C-alpha cells in the first residue's frame, strides 16, 4: 500500500505541475519564434497529458479501493 500512496502523490504532483504549465500557456503570446498555432498545439498537448494523469489517478484509486475491500 505504501507504493500506491507514493505513486498517487507523485501523480498528483505531476498534475499540479501540468496545471501550472497550462496556466502559463494560457498567457502565452505569439512571437517571431513561436506562432499562435504552435501555442495552441502546446495547450492541446498539455490538456491531453493532464487528462491522462487524471485517468491514471482514477485507475489507481479504484485499484487501491479494490485491494482495501
């Protein structure tokens, strides 16, 4: 169970980091080096990553609950 708790904590840390990146990317401004379409692509990738991490947390929680019962 200790490994599950640690993995859960790690996943939540990653999700919080992704939340920070999403907040920053929402404030991004296109420049000569980075276009609006690139910024949109980064935002989409971050959103997909966050959804995957959230799904992993849900799966881990369900597995933990099954083990506990």
